[in-house]
């Protein structure tokens, strides 16, 4: 499933590139438009603070002072387009910086698109004319916007109007709905991960807690693609548990100061492109790098860096203690405790380990034994899940 979703996302990104000179179409975010002529290009811009997808089109010769832009933000429920316009007008703030807002009523793609036009003074540029229209469709808020210098507006008005009227809002396909749903789940998982942004803080935590530092590097300039590794985490509870138990997670960002930035230690400059995970000791030594089969990469790194021993707890059964070892990626220690499994819980722990090692035959054999063993009632749901 993840592989197919990553392929869908990659194809969307490639489609953006292939159609750059004639049109734009993005089924995931539900936007399509035509470019007025071959002097225009489009560009996917950084997402908004709300996670809105932003695509901008315009003539490069104008240096970003003339453009059309669509922002798509998935939100359900969402207020109607008139309410969105009222809200925006109400947030204009100091009216001395704006002309009196001109409210307009229009349609885009045969949908109600109430709008507002204002002129404002932009420092170092001069007076600019901003026009925004608000559309609600397919559980998504769309803002269709144009920008021009006031003195040049007449020159560009026809092209911008043709661009606005070319915008269409595409109903999401089944694939797009599935991708959107998984992205929402992944965003929740991502928010729940206590990512550090400072190497000093991450290293300090790792030393205190006896852990390794897991650095996520994701820099895909020009491609609006969700982080595929976070999609993996969203459906892999075992991987989430392993990171929680053994790692201090940290994001790489341009300008980060850390030992692995220098070329002599690893090398990760301002213009880095691509994605990977780095596993480091608290003193900055890189133990492993990789992204495919991330669970294997992390367990291999853990084997090189012993964790603090599990605390003694006489109340834990063999299976419960083995489960804790398995959660920490210590499969050999877990198996050593269960060398002669005799109840359902012990078999299901061994099945879980075999699954993570991609040993399907052994996993299925232990599940079959679990279904026949004593204690099946208490772990039946887990057996079914495995």
C-alpha cells in the first residue's frame, strides 16, 4: 500500500513538471488551470501554516510581482465562501495600509466565488492590487488570488482574468481520497513524535536517557510530496515503539549546527537534496544511514549501542518481559526468554518477532500454535491482528 501511494505521489509531482509549459493539474489537491501563454510558468510554493497546498503561476519576467495563485486547504466542516470572505475582510487590520475593500461576486468553474479587491502599499515595491476569490468544494477551501502592480494592472488584466476563468476544482479520485486519509493519519503521528530541532538538546537527551539520536533528513525542493517515511510510521506501530524506546528523534533543517554537518564527519550542506535517516551516538558519530527497511537499520544500530538493562520486575511474565525486549528491538534477548513457549502469549510474541524479520512461515506457525495454546482468550485480538 505504501509503495503504491508513494508511486501515486511521485507521478503527481512528475505531472507538475511535464505540464509546466501548458497547464497544471493536481488530482490530489483538486486543482487544474491553463496558463495564458507560453511566457508563464507555474511553481509549487511552501505550504501554509495550516498545511494548505499552494501553487502559483505567472510570467518570470515580472520577478514575482504579477501572478495568479491557488491555495487549497482540506477542512471539514468548513464555512461557506461568503463567510470566508467576511472573515478575511475582518482581519485586514490597520485600514490605513489598504484601500477600501471592494466586494465582488463571481463564479469560478460554475461555483460561487465571492471575492474582495484591495490595494496596498508594499515597502520597496509600491502600490499593489490584490484580488481574492473564495470557493468551497470537495471538503476543501480554495483561495484564488491575483497580484499586480497598480500601475501595470491594465497591462495584465486580460491574462489574469483568463487564468482565473481557467481554474477548475477536480473531484478527488478514490486514490486521492486514500492518499489524503493516510496523509492526515501521518500528520497526527508526526505531531506526536517529540522531534528535537537543536543538536545540543538532542544529544543531551540521548546521553541522559541512554539512547541514540535519529535524525530525519527530508529536503525535496520543487516537489510537494509528503514525507514517505512518516507515512510508513503511521501504519507501523512496531517502528513507532522502537523509536520511542531507543531513540531521540530530531529533524535536520538548513543551517543546523551539528557534528555530522561537516564533510569530514558526514557532510550535509545547505543545498542538500533527498531523504534519509541518520543514526548517531550522542557524541555525533554516525552509526548507520538508510531509509528502506528502516526497522532493520534501526535494530542494527541498536545492536551496536546497548540500551540500559530492563528494570527487574517480578510481576512480569516471561511473555511480558519478552514483549518489552522486542519493543526495544532486542529480538535475541526476547527469544532467549521464550526458548520453550508454552502459552498463547509467548507464541504471539515470537510470531510478532518473526513478522518483523519477514519470516512469514515461522510467524504463521507460531500463530497456529497460539490458537491452540492455553491463554488464547486474553490475546485473541492480537493473534487476529498479527
